[in-house]
């Protein structure tokens, strides 16, 4: 996960716990997870759109070659 080892993850968890307190850590983790999920969904949507556009471009190029 992002090149982080177990030690680094534990240190980050401890810092979050100290900084936000035991009651806010859950909310912060939930917000981060939602942010990552939205980012992944947007990335996937862009990839699908790019693939669709590439297929359309190939199809239109092959159609032009047949007419010539």
C-alpha cells in the first residue's frame, strides 16, 4: 500500500490517534476511504471513456480506408 511498511502504518495510526483523538479517528478514516473510492471511480470512468474514444477512432479510420 503506497510503499508503506507495517512500521510506517503503525506510526501513522499512532499520530492520527494522538492528533484527532480516539473518537475522531474513525470519522477521519471513513472520509479518507470515501475520498479514495471517489478518486478510483473517476479514474475508472476516464479510462473507460478513453477506451471508447479509441474504439471510435479506430472504427472511423477503418471506415475511411474502405471508401478510398
